[in-house]
C-alpha cells in the first residue's frame, strides 16, 4: 500500500485530513499508511471521561471520534494511521486490532524488547523488571492493579466507518514522558508509560517508523 511519511505535524489538521479521506473514498480508493509524529497534544476518545485529564497545563486537549479514553501524543513517538478498507481486505475489526498489535510486537522484537498483550486493554505492554522476558503473562489479574509490573509502550485507538479505518497506533520511542503523569493514560490511574529509550533501546525515530510501517504493510496488505 502507499506509505506517506508526513514528518512532525500538528494533530488537528491530520485528524481532519483522515476524516476527509475516509469520507471521500470509494471501493476503488487505494489503502494508505500515514506515518508521523505530533506536536504535544492530549486526545480524548469517544468514551473519554473528563476526570481522566488531571492537569493538562499548556498542552491542548482535543476531542476525537476514535474509541478509547485519553492519551498523549508528542515528539519522539511514532504514530501510524492505517487508512484501510476492511471489507476489501477481508477481515473484521477484532482481527484488525490483533494485526495492529502484532506489528508493534514484531517491531519491538527487532530491538530485543518483548511486547505483551493484556486482555481487555488494547495496546502493547512490557515487563518493567525485564523488558526482554518472553514468558507469557499468566496468573490471575489483580483487580486492584491489573497492570502490576507492566509499562505501556504503545497505544491503539481506531475508528471504523463504512468498513473503512482511520486513527491508529502510537509507539513511544524517545519522549518526554512527564505529560503522561498529568492524565490517567487510556483511563487507567497510575498506569506506567514507557518508551524504547527507557527500556534500554536508544534507537532512531526514523528506524522505528520504517520498521513499524513495514510490518503494518505486510500484515494489512492483500
């Protein structure tokens, strides 16, 4: 599919462009991947609750039409927006989310970091005590702390309209992580958020962007 490297962009123009692209597309419109990083912004999903935004300060808060709760985008984070026709691709939303997560897991694996899924909490997580640990997450989840010992390294938020997708996935590479402390990330109070740099993988943004886009292309092309 066509991969568009957009560089650093403010959030709202990209949001508007994604929505316009999806509204105008036809059954013959080629699928695209938009790859960028954003100026600092908090984005609130359709299910978002205002009390999860604790102290935004001078970072704007933008209401969106994606699923999920509040998250943060900023420099040093790779954001990829797949603009796909799921009907043409022959998959349903659950499989689409699985493939988004799989692309992140494969990208992390290229840097010797093991990504994990957490049931009921879309995104990718790592073990804070050993980011290289391949052992599956097992055992009962603590209802008071379902993310004990884990940090979130990638967030997902999607919109599907007429079988077509926009919004997408964000993978933290080398960021100022302090803005996450001013929200309940993805609606979870106290959820640790990490990036590749703090996990011991000081890699270039462009390298991560290329790898993630390549894995998404492989997993989401016909």
